[in-house]
């Protein structure tokens, strides 16, 4: 078996389908938030799931995206735009279509930053997403 390097070339990552990037980004954000909650709060699983859901849901992701939208690089804007313009076959419960597509844009951006190894920018966005948790 060949050694797997999880740092992907930017050109290759840009060719990935936006919804694949979003799926990866959702997983990355969920793991980050779970780890943060486990470390900071040490709560039981049911409480942890509720806390994670308060951050990794379309409404919160929409708010996080809107906070960073003005500071996106051209490259990040392109990833987000592609994700927003992708035909999505489902809709999040209790959230508008606009919130859902911007949440998808955030997830795709997180996925892209993770795959390309841009850890500093990824951490900046993930930490910002925790503000929704701290607001509760």
C-alpha cells in the first residue's frame, strides 16, 4: 500500500466537486467542535451532540460565513462561489435556501483549506465558528 499524503495540491483540490469539499468540510468542522467541547466542557455525549449541533448547522454556518465573507481571498471566494452555485438536491430543515447555500459554501471552504494544508487559515475560521457556541 502506498503512503497517503493528506496535503493535496491546490490545483487538484480545485477540481473536486464542491459538494465533496463540503462533505469533507462538514466532517472537519464537526471533529474540531467535538474536540473543543470535550476539552473545554467535558460533557456527556447527549449534551455534546446538542452543543455540536448548535455550531454545525446551516444557520450558524451561514452566520460564520457572513463574518468572513469580506476577508476571503480571491481563491477562497472562488471555492465558496462554486459551492453556492452547485445544484443542491436537499434542503436543511428550519433554514432558508440562502442560509443553506452559504452554509455549504463555508463547508466547502473548510474542506478545501483542510485538504490543501492551510492550517492557519482553517483554524482561524473554525475558531470563529465557535462564537456561536460561546453565545449560548
